[in-house]
C-alpha cells in the first residue's frame, strides 16, 4: 500500500490518477496548486475533486495569512471537510515563524495536520519551522521537502520537537532518507512526490532504492500519514 | 555509451564512495569514461594538494576510463603556479571549485586569476550549484567576465534554484549544465527544449546521488535519440576532449 503525502491539483486530476494507478499509489493528500493569491478558489477546486474520489484523496486547503478573512475562510473550509492545511511561506511572502500564522494554526481543528513548504531561503527554513511547531505543540506539522539541502537542519528540528514529521518529497540525496530513518525512526517520515509538479516515478524510486526494512518502508510509504489523517 | 562528468571519491559523513561499487554499477550502464572529484570537504579548503595527488593515483584497471577534476583553494598565494605545476592534462579534465566551502561567491575577484588561467589554457571549470553562494545565476555571471571560459554549472540548480537554470544558460554559449540531483524533471525538459541539448551533460554525483536514479531520470526526460546521445556522451566527449 502506498499513500502519497504530497500531491497537488494542477490543471485537472486525470493525470494524477493515471500516474497513481500506474505506480500503485492507493491514496494521496491533495493540495491546492499553491501558486496564486486566490486561495479560496484553489481550495474549493481541491474539495470538489476530492469529494468525487473520497476513498483516494485527502483534501488540504490553503489560507493566506495576510487576508483579513483568513480565519473565517479557514472555518468554512473545515466545515466543508478539509483534512489538513497547506501553507507556502515562499509564495505567501511570510516567514514560517511569523506570528501571522498563529491565528490560522490556533483555529485549526485539533486533529488537522499542517503541511508547510521548506527548503527555500529566506522564508521557508527548517529552524523557522521549528519555532512555529514549538508554539503549537498539539498540532502535527509536516515539513514539506525536509528542508531540501537543509536536510540536516530538518533532522535537528525534528529532534527538537516531537510534533514534526518529515516529508521525503524532492529530497535530492536519497541516502539522506536512510539517515533520517536512523536518527528519528521511521515513524517520523512520510513519503511524498509533489505530483504532478515533480515526477512521482522518480520520487517513489528514491524510496525503492534504499536499504530499508519492510517495517520502515511500510511506515514511510503508508502507515504514518494514514494514522495522522485518520486519528 | 555514456560519460559521467562528475562523481566523487572519498567519505563524508554517511556518504561513502566506494570506487569498486561505482565501477560495477557504472559498467552496467555502459559508462565508458568518468570524471572523479574529491568528495565534499577539506579537499576544497586545506587538503587540496593531497586530494589532487590521490585522484591522480586512481588505478586504471577497468573498462571505464577514469579522469579527474583538479581542485584548488583560491585563497592560496600564487595558486595558478600550483595549477601549472600539478595539472596533468592527460588525467585532469578541468578545475572544480566549491564556493560555499571556500567562503565567497564564484564571481568574486579572488577567483579571477584561476579563471584567467583556465580561460587561457582552455581548462573547463566545474562549480556545483544550489543555494547561495552558488546559484546558477551567480555562476553564470562568471561567464560574463570570462567569455571564452567553459563553465559547467553542476547539479542542475539542485533545489528550487531550478528556476535560475534556463536564464543562467542564456547568459552565454560557454555555460553548460550538468544535470544530476535536480528532481524537477519538467524544468530540465523545458530548458533542454528551449535551448537545445548541446550544453547539457550527464553526471551521477555519486555517492550523494545514486547512479540508478540518475539513469532513471534520463529516461524520464523522454529525449529523442540524438539529444540523448548528446547529453550522455557527445557533449562531454567534445568539451573534455575524451
């Protein structure tokens, strides 16, 4: 079983489904494209698609913290069935640890995880992520891309806060995932592809290449994200 | 047939480059020549003389012809004299610099004597790219100053700096891109389609990246045979005179 913790809705869902079927990916977190200022439209498109494939997709909304209606819109999104929140500090022009995000995170339902892009200075760094995670210890934070080349910072941040989960999406050096597993345990890592932005074939192949036990592989490829979203 | 323009030899942290493992896997993919560099670390700071010596001693016992990247520390006085003395062009195919380890941007004047020497002697320069101080556009600025110098931007922009790859290559015909470590296949496809395949080079960056993975990425690019041959072999053959 494979559960992709990081896919996007970009220009239709057909290509995602074709690729998922071909690669044997059973379920996926579905994130908005996250590239426009119109986060309400992007989020609504995601919930529409996810409701048509409710056994496959777990919809995440996106909220712009600079919008005066952000909290109000977040509450509507939660009522509409979103399972998590995506934030993109780089696109939103707000550093991860900026207190602007606190009002959003503070209004989340208890079980809703937050996935945040990392690895792009100056707004999206692992230790900024840690600052936010420490301020909201009851929220599960998924570190998108595990800081990319700042993977060591990502591991350090995860060591310092139990509510941080690392996501393998786009990691450039595959062996880093093995090292993460050794340092943090497989329970703290989820597989992601960034489909269709990145190649799901390549991202999945990175996991397949690694010297991981069946237990570790199952945790990373399916069980961790499933238990976060179904708790 | 393929040429691997860049892999690294040595041990850094949990990255361990075993030359025999490398050769076994490389042979599987018909890699006929490969250019090795000392692994990330002190080889680019204070141990560069020893590192070059070690590279030069790599045994040529395999079907794969091994070459080397020569490293230098730009802070050393009269650095070009050392290059002149130790750069054995039958083995070394270029100079590799590592700005983040050497403490400055690649376009800074302290590097200029090296570039002048390399330009004059037709020696290509390889600089891994990624975060500052080695973004593709920072590296490309060197080509503005040294128009005949062949510069290879390594690791395909690495992270989100894939977005600088295409504009960097547009800075000059003397700039090449080695494509390992870049997960954004679409960005690479777009750059190759926009610029043609003549300035793209295959590299594995083993042991940081993985040889099998880099080969799989090549097939994901869906290139026509001509472009594939250019990227995998012909461009490197011509650039490095292999």
